[in-house]
């Protein structure tokens, strides 16, 4: 069984989280499924409230990084407190790095920031123009980089 920590994992990654996003898209890149305990928040907070509105504006979306278990996150040099490590998600939020079919990284970041601000969450938005993606997370404090 893949690394699962202390939470049960979802075995059927083909399930839809929202109209355009599937659970499998958020699985760790080493194949470890998203923990079952975070599925509702991933669906409701990140996919439906943030990513779907961005997709409506910028077209199809590719999730370059979603869930990372701690060992994988360390192996790739991720921050030890990364929001990609889906733990304490009600306080820390959930993260995804995404690319859209249209627009620029700057446009995606500004739109994500506006969506998160409108929700009153603050949220995290990181712009990575040289790598071509934007980081979006649902933390309840505001962070921009």
C-alpha cells in the first residue's frame, strides 16, 4: 500500500470532485492517492470555489502538483510547511499548482487572488512565470508571492 500516514486513502481516483476536476489529478506524483479525510474540502473549497471559476475564465486546467505526502515533499525539496502536504487542512488549507490553456501566469494569479479575497479567506497565491504555473491554496490568511 502506498504511503498513507494515519488517514485512509481513496482508491478510486477517477471520481469527480467538480464538473472539470477528478480526484486523480490531485494525487501525489509518486502515485499515492489523496487522503480520504480531505476529499470534501478539496472538492468544495479548492475545486468548486477557486479552480472552477478560474477554468471558466482561462479554459482547461492542468494540475501540475496537488497532494504530496511528507516524504515525497522532502524528496523534491518542498517547504517543510507546504500546503501541498494535506494535513490540518481546516486550518492550513489545501494547495495546487496549476496551468491554464489561456492567459498568463500573472493573469491567473491576479484572478485567483481576487477570488480568494472575495471569499474572505485571504488564501495563498504564488506566481511562477519562469516555470509557467500559479500556486493556489485555501489557507485562511492572505499570502502572495
